[in-house]
C-alpha cells in the first residue's frame, strides 16, 4: 500500500489476468490537513494503521473485502515518525517526535467494542 499527503491510502493488488496493478483507495475526508506520513499493514494483511504529521493514528480493517475505518489508538503530541507491527500482529509500536515510543494492543471481545490500550511508553 502507499500513503499520501492528499489524505489517501492506496491498497494495490495485481490483476493476475492482465498483469495490471489495481488500487483500492482508503482515506479520510476533512479533519487532518497535511495527510499521511506513512503507515504499516498488519502481518495478516487485515489492518492498516497510518500516521499523520500531527501525531494522529488512523486504522482500517478489511471486512469482507472492504476497508472499514475502526477505532484507532491516540496519545502522541508530535509528528509520528514510524510504526511497526510485532511479527504476529498482536502489538503495534509507534515512534514520535514527542520523544515517546508507545506500545499498543488492540483490545476487544464479545462484551466490548474494539479499542486500543497503551501497554508501554
């Protein structure tokens, strides 16, 4: 996938029949003004986390072939510089110019909605 300052993320897949790469666009309308600085796809390929220059994180999940926005972690007060998923996709670490690295874990279950918890800073 690719991230852009025009507030979009393109998820690219090859059309095996003709060899052309086709994009599905994911993004944000309004809100942030600078766009995305980068992102990371989960190891399973079912979640995308993108970061902004203002410290925001945005998450989309593949739901039956459609990328749906879901609850995202928050807390950085400066430009997020990088994101990395733990190899099994259980944890996410974000690095920011606010001089913090934060470890996040998606949290949810049958009794509560999906959300994120900061595990370490």
